[in-house]
């Protein structure tokens, strides 16, 4: 039975834009080849880290939401561990409430509306 998951991974900031995109595509291919169904993909870009990792203060953040068999997670995380471009990763199983929340977030339900200030 397929379950809902999301995985966030941080790539080293020393990569070029093309290298970063190639790495993201590599992990997307790992998921697809293992039979996962990608629901959402977000490249959050270069962000400041909360603490230094490998003497780096920034990293390229990426997120995939997907449906997959539980065996796919082992394959994905093994690939993360083998790749020196990955600084950190976290894969989480989503419950039904998280799935609904993510759908609403993608549709913009939580975007704050900016009120115009009358001058």
C-alpha cells in the first residue's frame, strides 16, 4: 500500500545552478524509478542555515511530496547518504491531516493578505 511522504533535503551551496538542478532531478528519478508518484516538488532555493553544517552557513533547500511504498524510503535515503552534495535530509510519513494541510498550502490558503495603508 502506498503512503504519503514528504522529504526535504539540503544541497551544499558550492554547487552551480545547473549542478543543483541535476542533483534534484537525480533524486526525483530515484523516486520515480522506484514506483513513487510525485505529488509536489518545490525548490526553495538558497537559504541561511540555523547552524553551520560542514563549515557552511547556507544551503539549497528542496522538497518533494510523494506517494510510495515504504521500501522506497530506504532506497531514497541510501542515495542521499551516498551523495556528497547532500548536507542534510529528512523524510516524513504524512497523516491524513498533513496531506490536507499541504493541499491547502499549495493552493495559497495561508498566504497573508497585505492590507494597503491609506496615506
